[in-house]
């Protein structure tokens, strides 16, 4: 619960073979200025030590709580859906989503909560290329925002995304920086996934991580 508002925020991180990068993501999440959230890492049938890295990271930290959820059906959509539905079943009222190779800003959680506090049902933000792994040239740093902007423009003018029955205009949101209320997620039907997607299976442990 956060600030007496009744908000129970979970963060869902799908992960497939991310043992090299997920540690940096976990450290960023553990260092949030607002640590009042629960973290669910969805191991999407990894063949490396992704789950072991998460367990080792969580072992010595008091908050936020970290859970590992498993989803054998490959695909980010299937993994994200499993993690979000697990969070909702556990009592989440709001869910934020990022990826296992992203570095959320220190105030990411605080910004997400402010958006929901303003009455929004879905919140998103900018996507910027990482610069810590290798040196990017100026044109490379500009390329990703440009491509995202063009894709968003195409989405707005695409006939399939325009219908008088829609409640609002098309808006493209990066999957690694988006948050939604549990109520809206369920009303919308969630992330698309194959019909054969298996049910959520949670690892038989729950520990904590902290800043």
C-alpha cells in the first residue's frame, strides 16, 4: 500500500536468458526513490542462470519484495501477461512493466505513481538508448527516438488503428516503460498470447530486495 491511497503497485519484468544484464536492472529497481512496490520477474524458460542471478540478488535485500514467476510459453507477451495476472491475483491494483535489460530512472516508480494519482488508467514515458555498454555516436543516439517517432506517426494514420468506436486516438507506448491499472488490464483483455499459454506457476519462494 502506498501513501494511504490504497495503491498496491507491482513491477513485472519478463526475462529470457538475461543473466548478464538483469543484475543492472535489478540494481536500478532496488535504488528507486520510492521503494514501495513488489517486483515479479517472469523467467520465460531461460536456459542460462537468469533465475539464479535474481535469487542471489534478492537474498540480501529487505525490499522491495521479489518474486519469481515461471512461464514456459516463449514470448514477451505471454511472459508479461503471466506476470501481470499473477500480480493481480496477489492483490495488485496497478502494474508497471519494464524489460530485463533496461535501466529505469531513479524516480521511475515515483513518476508512475504520480500519473496514477492524477486519475490516469495507463501511464508511459520516453525510451532512450543505453550508453553505458558501448560508446554511441551522435547519429546513433538520435536514431532510436527518430524510429520510435516514425512508428508512432504511422500507427496514428494506419486505417486499422482508427475507428469511431475507439475511446481515444492511437498512442504508441514502449512495452518497457508502461504502467496500467489492474482494472483496465482486465477490461482490455491483457497482452495477446497464444491460446495454449499455460497457467501461472510461481517459484516456491518469496524474498526481498532493497535499496
